[in-house]
C-alpha cells in the first residue's frame, strides 16, 4: 500500500473502505461506495477521507484529486 487508506467518517463513526495504491483507485472506490451505500446504515459519501501514507494530511476524495 503506497498511497493511503480510504475511510468514510461521520460523527463518531468510521468505516474503513480500503487501502488504495493511487488516487485513481481511491476515486474508483469512492464512486463504488457512493453507488452502494445505504443511507440508513452507512455514513454519507461526503465524509470520505484519505489518510495518505507520505504525509499526515487528511483529504476528502475530491480534495485529494486536486493535491497531486
């Protein structure tokens, strides 16, 4: 895992979606989550955070696409 971990967070709940090797993979995983998330059970898709391995920054998927 070279890039980061995709997590969805809301309030005090975190859902780890998966480890990703690139921003393209993170974006693909985020889109898949948006398609399959159930509102009554899952965090809202706007809560995506990518914790990148090469820095301590936390980015939403949309912000992350602009970082690199």
